[in-house]
C-alpha cells in the first residue's frame, strides 16, 4: 500500500473520533489554523488545539498533518 492510499490499513486498529474532533480535523485538512477553526466553531484556539492533540494521541502521530492523513486513510474525513 502506498503512502497516499485511502484504503484502510488492516494492520492498524480503527480509531473513533468524537464529532467535535472530526469537525476540527476536517477544517484542519482544509488548511485552517486553530484560530480560524475556533472562529468557525465558536471555540478558543486552545480548545481547538486540545481536540487536535487528542486526535494525534488516538492515531499515535505527532502532527496535525499526520492526523489528517490517518483520518483520510480510515475514511473519517473527506480529503477535500
């Protein structure tokens, strides 16, 4: 499987995201900053960062970009 494939990786367990985590990650996938996402969702940028950090922990990745890629692979967010 190549790195850009949207097919789920059977070796990795499925991750479940809360609706708010999914929403924040979807906006992040569109290039929005935490401040932008906060304005859109009526949240503070720190709260957005907290949601993104939780998503990163669930996927066991370090960056929001890696989290977006993992979520796209699992079909949790629309790539765009």
